[in-house]
């Protein structure tokens, strides 16, 4: 499997949002995504509460995304 763009996966009911971006290999690149997430959730109180309960991850390796998706499907299928 090969992806060359960013995708976002919402793992419900686990309260986990995962951004996959093959270019986000550095800590600074991952921090940019995290800052964007915090900017969005700080918009209002409701989003802030939801954001506090949500795990937000940025990954750049397709194998890790595939493993997460496989584990999710096993647990919730």
C-alpha cells in the first residue's frame, strides 16, 4: 500500500484521531499538525472538552497506519 498525501482517520469509539502524512518525519513537522489541532479545539468550550478527551497522533510510516487499522477492525468488526 502506498499513500503520498495526508489522510485523517477518526478511530471511534476510541477517541483517537490519527493523521498520516509521509512527509511528517521530523518532530517539527509533527508539532505543526499538533498545533493546528490545538488551534481548532481551542475555538470554543465544546471543542475544547472534546479535544481534551481525544488522543491525537501524527504518524509518517504506512506500516504503523496499517497495523492500527488492522487492530481496529479486529476489535470492532
